[in-house]
C-alpha cells in the first residue's frame, strides 16, 4: 500500500494553516486508500528519540508532503533543521516522491516561488527525492488555520485552495506528478482596485493602532534633521 507522510513545518503546530491544508489533502488520500500519517516537526525536534522517529517515518514513506509557512522569503528554522537531518541520513530515498505546499501571509504567491521553492527543489534533488510538484499559497492567513479551523469549516474562503488540493490528491494517488502551481487564497473580488484601497486603509489603521497600544510613535522621524 502506498504510504503518504505529512510533515507539518509550522512552528504554530496543530493550529496552523499548514495543518489545515495538509489535513485536507491527507483526508482525501486516506479516502483513496493510501496509508497516511502526520507528524508535527516542532514536536519531533524536541529530542533525539523523536527526531529519529521522524527520520524512520520518512524512511518508510513513499510520498512526503511538507506543509510549511514562508518565513522571511525562506524556510522556518525547524524545516531547515529537518532538511539537514534528512540530508545527513540519506537512506533509500530514490523512489520517494516529495511535494512542498507552502503558504505565506502576503497575497502574492510569488513571495514563495521567488526563492523558497528553488531551495526545496535543491534539497529534493540533493537527497534524491523525486520532485512531485509544489504548491505556493498566497494569503494563507485567510484560511484561519491559527484558530484551529479546518478548510471545510471556513466555507467559501477555502474554495480555491481546496480545488487545487483535490487535484494534487488525484495526481499523487494515480502515481503522477503535479506541476509547480500557485494559488491565491484571497477571493478574486478583493483584487478590485476599490477593495485594494479599502484593504490598504484597514491594514494601515491596524498597524498604527497596534503600534500606539505598544507605545510606538509611528509618525516619528528621528533622522530627519
Ligand atoms: C518570523 C516570520 C517571518 C515571516 N515571513 C514572511 C514572509 O517573508 N512573507 C510572507 O508573506 N509572510 C511571512 N510570514 C507570515 C507567515 O508566512 C504566514 O502567517 C503564514 O500564513 C503562517 O502559516 P502557518 O499558520 O502554517 O504557520 C512570516 C511570519 C513569521 C512569524
């Protein structure tokens, strides 16, 4: 039986967009008859025993799905640590398929595809994984993973992302690769010029009031004279 392992690379752990996206995909694979398992990297790095448990799980999997957020245009530290550990082990990895599914806060998935996907690709080819495609999700916070909600629970907002995940599940279950794709979680109507202005205003208001609450002087220009 084909075994799919989901590695969740969000430091937020279970309540994260990486978890909700990964769980949605894994549930479909499960229904399609694949054997599935999930590990949260942040827990597996707690000690050597848990780390070797994660490396063994990678050893036994046929498909490795990595879901993670984008941090500073790159990988979070816990994901880098995991990639290094897998690379150091490098056992029987040749037949395994690897697919990273990365989400970021900015609406444009280009923040992910510009650098991070190439790093994942380099990692995959270095350890000998077969690249099974990738997905870059812009506007990941719209999926409300940090509140612990599933994609089904948040309704229409997740529609676009769910459709792509369903296509990924079809491809993985049929032993096919998936192309490198991008999707914006943000609904298209929010991209109308008027809505962009409203959102920019709301963001500015939010940042300013948060700064004020924390004693920040947002209009300060200490170096202007
Ligand atoms: C330290 C840090 C760095 C981040 N860097 C970026 C970034 O470069 N670009 C971006 O769009 N979002 C960035 N984010 C936001 C996360 O990618 C975003 O909140 C994501 O939806 C979190 O996913 P998760 O719930 O799976 O952890 C950053 C967040 C943190 C905490």
